């Protein structure tokens, strides 16, 4: 599985970075986070976009320091890593 990173914006505010192979997997993670109330309610101007190298490097440094660098599904601002969300885990996202 190729690991890609996606940023989640609610309006102009960055609220999460998720790890998924494709955009549909990223959207599945975002929906699961919303159902669990881990993200603010997404508005019409919310979007999921490919993460920049700078965002990826920053999140990966934090993940590595916490020992979850190869396992997390989502990084919720300001600093919570989610490794399992409901029935989702890294191999199914």
C-alpha cells in the first residue's frame, strides 16, 4: 500500500492530516472522524486536499517522536494521533 497524506480544511482552518492510499480512503477516514465528533462539523467550504511536503514532514516528525509513525490514520489538530477509528485501521483506509 502506498501511503499518501491528505489535509482536511474546515473553511480556511486546517483541522487534520489523514493517511490513506487514495482520496476516497481519506474521505472515509474524515467521515469516521466526523461520526465520532473528533472533527468539527464539516461545512460546504470544507475540503480534503493532498498535503504539502512541509505538512507531511511536520506531522511525521511528531508521529515518530510518539512512536506511531507507521500506524496512524489521522492527526487531529492540535496534536492527537488516531491509530484506529471505529473499524478502520491503516490496512483498510
